[in-house]
C-alpha cells in the first residue's frame, strides 16, 4: 500500500529546514575562505558540485528556476577557485556544523542514529531516472558521522523531490521564474517583493507577469486567479506523488517513526533561524 500523500508532504516540510542549513552562514564562510566572491558563488559551487564541472547551460537546466544568465555569472568561474570535489567536502563539513549548532542537545539524543538510519534508507532508495541532481548526489559517499549523515539524507530527499517538482512544473507549463511568482502569491506576497524576483529588471518581471495573465493564472492586479491557484495546487500534488517512491522502502510504522523523530529536529532548526 502506498503511503498517504499527507505523510509524503509532511516529510517535505521536515526535510526542508534540515537540508537548507547548507545555505546558511557557516557553509558560506567555508566557501568565502576558498576565494568565492559572494554567497551566490558558494551556493552554485556547493549545489552544482555533484554534477561535476558541468557548463552553466546544464546547471541552469537542472536547477530550473533561475532567470536566464544568473547561473553563468558563477559557473564556470567558481571552478577556477575550487574543484567540485573540494566544494562537496566544504559543503558537507559546513552544513553538518550548522545543523549541529541549530539543534543543540538533540545532536546527542539517543534516537538520533535510528532516525538518521531511517532517513538514509529512504534517501538512497529512490529511482534516479529523470532526476539529474539527485542522481549526482547518489554518487557521493554517505557520511558516517550521524549529524552529517542526517543532513546528507535530507539533501538527497530534498533534491529528489526538487527534481520531481521541476517535472511537475514542466507538465503544467510553468517556467522557472513563473514558479517563483506563483510561490510568492501563495505566500501572500507581491511578485516584486519576493527574494528570488525583486532583483530582476522591472521589464523582465513585467513580461513574466504578462505571460501569466495571458494564460489566466494571474489577474490584472498581479494576484492569483482561481485558475492560478488551482494550477499551483495541481503542481504541488503531483510533486508529492513523484516524491513518494523514496519512502516505499519504509513500512507505515517506520515512516511514522521517522516523522516523529524529525519533527523536534526541524522545529529546533526553524526556531534557531527565527
């Protein structure tokens, strides 16, 4: 029997804060120490490293949701300062340190190894077909240290889901920048207020909004239409469906145990970030 979609979605909510510690200050400092010019150099070096020294065009296609030309400002420049192998090591080391900082005493909880083992079983069991970034991550060695392994498992599950999310967006004809507009609206923000959009030239963002209006997804005021809201819901539902195979290896009781074990960890990360 497949797991309920509500539990698959709950897993996405729990792995997100754990996996995204990789984009925080401690890993960023590690990349700056290698000679990166700014946060985004480190972001692209660390996240793209499992793809090897792939050209900007490939990284742009795999990451999907960056505006045209954004990746090329960093790739391949970063590979003149570091190698993919070194970037992977710096990312893992900094992310594990950041996660340990955020969860405090939970890092030494008696059930941490058990929860990490369950997460890792799921993380290395999903199909790789059509999942370029997840497949790249699967080629990396799984860390032995529990905190690093938990971060690694969360990252695998997050990028597996992300690869599926890109497929869901494509299936519904939603481009990468358009996806950010729809996310902004779902969060109750105007597109130009959203962090991944506000830096775009006004004419470029206006063209994206005009395209969404032309398809009936955004209204004249720049808000959701009923069709836009429904499209986003369909994308999210398909994303959950495509993420589900990662958890087939776990029994219903094991998935419940994993959710219960991750909840205080994810809560601690979010509280520390707040």
